[in-house]
C-alpha cells in the first residue's frame, strides 16, 4: 500500500490529469497491524525490520514517530507512544529529527487496532493527502496575481 500511495501522490504532484477527487482524501499507509494492547510487540518487530544496528562511524539515519488516534476515546498520549516506540530504535546510528526526518514511523490507533508503517520522506509526500497533492499541481497552473505588474 505504501508504494501504491507513493505512486498516486507522485502522479498528482507531477501532472497526472486527475480531477479533484471527491471520494478519497488521504491514503493511509499500513504495513502491519495488531491489537492496541499489543502495540509494543508490533513496534519492536517493525523497528527491528526497518532500523538495523549501525556503526557509530556511519552517518545517523533520522526518524520521527507520528501518532494518530481515531476513536471516541483518546486513551493514549502521543508523547507516551513516541517514547515507547522510540525505545525500539537503536541509539547508535539513528537520530530523532522532527523537522526533516528521512523516515517517519506511522502509528495509527483506530477502533482498538494499532496500525504501523515506516514511510520514507512522509512530509515530501504531503502526508499521503491526495487533495493537497492535486491542489499543488493545479496551483502551478494558476497565476498568483490577477493584476498585471505596474
């Protein structure tokens, strides 16, 4: 799903002849799911897969944790989830970067299911928001000012 979402966003940004979509707003990349009660096991598994041990001599790989909760009850705090998931990323060779991370660990809690994926350049892909990507393409074709320069 990540690759499909990435391809759709890239098409929207680079000039695909899409009309403004009405049924789809955002594509949520999901690599694995688990019960919300088992999210730490899921985090351990996902971080081990995407963030292997590295040498201290290597350039650190930057990452962030992005948490969303979709439900009537908000029973997890983002800071707690960030801390618990971050502890599964090895300290050596990895560094938190909230401004320009290479990887974003997506964590979404919806209806008791905890969904995770690791997305490269999440901000560059406009958070998989189709409307934003299409709007960027359309805004490139519309003049910024309706008044001629004086």
